[in-house]
C-alpha cells in the first residue's frame, strides 16, 4: 500500500501540480489533476442526466397526468440499482476503474441517442420511455462504486471528504442548471431534440475521461476471472458488511431515508402543474431550488464543515432527521415561495446525507473491498424507487399532500428508532 501511495503521488505530480493552467491554486481534492478531469466529466454527466429527468417527467405528466405513472418513471430509473450496484462494485475491485467509468459513460451516450430516436419515432410511448430509462439507470448505478473507490485510492485520506464533497458539488450544480435548461427550452424545442443535446454532452464526458490516465486506478484483482468469481466477490463484500455493525447501521439509514425522506421529489411534476398551477418553468424552478440547497450544502462541506465533523455517522443521522421534518410542511405547501424555500432546505440536508454515508463506509472498509461495499450501498438506494411507487399510489388515491406528509412522518419515527439502536453510528468514527 505504501508503494501504491508513492506511485499515486508520483503520477499526480508528473501529470500536473496543484495549480490550474499553472496559475490558479485549486482547493482540496481538485489539487490533483486526474481528479479535476473526473470532476469535469461528472459535471457533464450529471447535467445531462438532470435534463433527461426533467424532460421525461414532463413528457409523462403531459401525456397522462397520472401521479402513479410519473412515479413509475422514477422506479424505472432507479430500480436497476438493486442489481447493477453490487455487480458494479465487484467489477470495480476486479477491473481497471478508469476504463470501467469510460465504458459506462459510452453506454450513456448510446442510451440518450436511443431515447431521442424513440421519441422521434414513437412519441410518448411509455414502454419505450420506461425501458430506456431503466437501461440508463443500469449504467448510472454500475459506475458509482468505481468512482468512489477511485477517489479513495487517488486522494490522500485527509482529502476524502473533500473529494466526496466535490462529487456532491458536481451533482448539485447540475441539479440547479439542468432543470433550468430543460424548463427554458421545452416550450420551444421538442423533447427528442433535447436528448440529442444530452448525447453530445455525454460524448464530451467520455472525452474528459480519456484525459485521465488509466494507470492511476487501483490495481485490479485479476486472479478470479470467471462468473463464479464475480459472485464470490459480491458475497465477500456482503460478509464484510455483516461483520461491521456501523456499516449495517448506515445501510439502515440509507434505505429509510431513500424510502421516506425525499418523497416530494417523486411528485414534483404533479405539484408543479396541479398544486402550483405552473408549467415547464415552474417545474425547472422547483428542481433547481433543491439543487441550490444541495449546492450550498456541498460548498459548506468542502470549504468548512467537512474537516470539522468528528462523527460522520452522527451528521448522517441529523441530516436524515432534518429531511424528514422538512418533508411535512413541504407536503402541505400550496404556495410557490414557501415550496421553493423548503426544497432549498431539503437540498442542504440531502447534500450532507449523500456525503456522510459514503464517508463512513469508505473509512470503515479495507481498500481492496471498497468497490464491493459501495456497490452494496447503492443496492439500498432501492428505497427511493420503492418509495416512488408507494407515494405515487397514495397520491393517486388521496392526493399528493397526504402522500408526502404521511411518508415523512413515518420516516421520522423510523430514523429515530435507527438512531437509538445504533450507538456506534453516533460515536466518533475510527478507521481500520
């Protein structure tokens, strides 16, 4: 491992210094040139994805007006995390992580192009939309373990929170800008044309990843090359997770949060049109309000609180509890200014939630198993699409207000129970 660290240090120094264009001093993990290229690719990927999410939600709500069918689109996008996450995690520990990220990004290019083709030729055919959305979800979920395992091997331990914070920053900048772009162009440009634009953006992201030297990736485990070996890799990751109570506690927090804390997000197209009486611009503004909150949270993590948090697990519990509390008045709101303010607040807590869950897992896991554990972590994101189906069903029967309030209230009770039963999560984290 010492030899590996020395190699990484040599590569980072050989590729570039801590200054951009030789003049601008970069903060935190951005001092490392390969990480900057990865971050640029992430910006393009997330931007394209949020444009797609906004456009698909609008296409479905315009074609059907059904909260359930809108939430089914969320399910199609995120359900693949259950399968692709663990497989992607095992692959991240077995193959070159940089090449794996490149190939999954190429897969996104193909999926976006097929979505443009399908919308051009078949219109608002929901089965085409759901199927291609699910395929895009496969690529999106499979790459997460490789990215985060790559960060952990690329940046010094003291900058890991910074790297995760910058990942969250890329996500949240995109969450602000992507929906605004979609909301601005949808009144003037047909949906298929928008997907041609995201295809080009994904191609640029592929180009950025080819600026990242493949040699920086953690050495892959090539001793097991069979399909059975892949399954054993996943099983090994599960066994490690079961042996560490703090990781089990984090998984319990994740599935509770994903299932109950962010249910309003599934119904944003319905709130934008039916409750707030708006159009594409209102839809984009709602998504961007949450993105502005996440951006604020990410900046705070990177610039200030990241290195001051002595217990990431406790910060994780507080962030999720706050998200549940915010969800109650958010679900009751029928006023645009209040809804935007509450979505901004939800975004801040969501950013802390996102960074701290991975922080705890990466620090509590041996380097050679990090990809597998992050892969298993993504599997628990299944709570989000399941929550989408449940809240969509409740909203169809009893209205969106009751759906969001009831889910947030139940979630608040559950996260309190998890916090009480998980003292190791509230304690200071001790890395192995």
